[in-house]
C-alpha cells in the first residue's frame, strides 16, 4: 500500500499558483474563440432565414389566427426550408465554423503546454539544487528544459496534447446544430430563440474545450515535475513525490483517497486504489475517469526547502545559471500580457473572426 502522509493544511507551491493563473488566461482565450464563433453562427443562420422570412412569418401568423394548423405549418417548414439545398449548405457552413473553433481552441492550449512543462521542470530543479547543496550532494551537469527541449518528452507522451478528431467533431456539431434548428423552425421560434438554441451548442463546445484545457494543463505541469524529480533522484538527491488533491465538492472520491500518498517504488500513484495507477495527476495513459478535468498535483518534497521562498529561489537559480531561458520564459508571459492590454474586446473579436472565416490561426 502507498505511504500516506498528513496533508490537511498543505497549500500549492508558488509555481502551482502561477500555472493556475496561466489556466485562467487560457480559458479566457478559448472563450473568446467561441464568442466569435457564436457571432458567426448567428450571422450565417440569419442569412439563410432572411430568404424565407416573409413567407415564414406570414404562415406563422396564420397558425396564430387559427387558419393554419401546426401540423400544416410544420410540413411546410420541413419541405420548404429544412429540405432545401440552401439549408444543407447553411448547416454545413455553421458546422464548419464550430469545428474550426474547436481546432483553434485546442491549438491555443497546445501552444502553451511546452512552456508549462519546461518551467515546471526547471522550478523543481531550482528546489533540487538547493536541497542537494544543503545535503552536500554534487549533482554535476544537469539538463535544464526550455520549450524546444521539451519536444522529446512530448513524443513519449503523444496523448498529452489535445487533438480534435475532425470526423467525430464534425458529426457531433452537425447533429446538434441540425437538431436545434429543426426544432426551432418547426415550432415557429423567433430569430432570437433560434440564436439561443444555437448558443447552447456553442456553449457545450466551449465547456468541453475548457475541460480539455484544464486536463492538458494538469498533465503538462505534473509531467514536468515528475521528469525533474526522477532525474534528481538518479543524481542521489532524496526526492519524494506526494499526491496533492484540490479538496472541494468537485474532487473525486478516488483522488481524496490518493491525497497525501507517495509514489510506490515503481513510480506510480494509486496502486491498490484505482484501476490503472498513474505516473502523475493527469497522466494521459490513465483511465479517462481519473484524469479528465483533474486539478491535483504531484507535490515534490525535498528536505530543508522552505516554500515561502520559492519565487526567489527559482528566480536566482535561473538568472544565475540559465539567464537566456529564464528571459525567454518571462518575455513570453509579458508578451501575452501586453497583447491583452493593447487589444480591446472588439479588436480581438474582429481578428479572431477573420482567422476563423479564412481557416487560419496565427500564434
């Protein structure tokens, strides 16, 4: 059985809190994509609707006046609108908008993951070097990760990056869009009601993308931590990895059981607790029910480390030993921050809309 340690009052370390802020940034960018997609979807349906608007409203008025039955109105709607070539083209067009939004959203997430892995790895390294120094252990040459060197790790973890299965995504969006439009037209909904129905589909895509972002961010951060912990251990530095759960009403029962447990001698969490043990929280090779939307962390425990000085320790370590990599990390974050300050909501919407319209997206 895994060792369990008291963990009631443990707080996430400085890097964990920083990555939480990065997740908020990602969620905002992802939501922007779907705001633009929703606007585009509404415009494309409005264009289709305008062709039939006069006759549609005339027949709807006859229903309300009792001169036309609802069944007759529904039959006309299906024959004249839903079975037209123009409707099929509109349905395909709206589906394309949503699929493109899904692809762009996941590209935004994937673009950030190498940075998360590298910085989480280097953060643990800064703790490890100080712990080794206090214990009189010589580490020697130790590879520090930057975004480019992370590519090898990613190749060994192909499931880490969120990937849109285009045929499945297209089929799902087409089914739900068609269902909402069909019900709206047959029931005589107003344009505003149709827009709300379509917005519900976009909102489902948005929520799914945000869950994927959280899952991928959890995996990336913890992968960086465990990779560095393993290398420190190989150099003789005593390192313990302890599961740290985010405790609230959303926490899985299994992850509450894992909270405070250490990895076993084979490098896995959850032996005897969950069906498929995990190398770290969010392990892409784990069962979906254990990793999807996980917010837990691989807490690195090193002797003599005071986590209240995490930022200063990491900053001094990187600036002293790897100034170029550290500067690149900070410039990336600063560049994102300045971009957000420089562009107001309207400008971002125009930019993203054009990218979605043309099928292009620039990092």
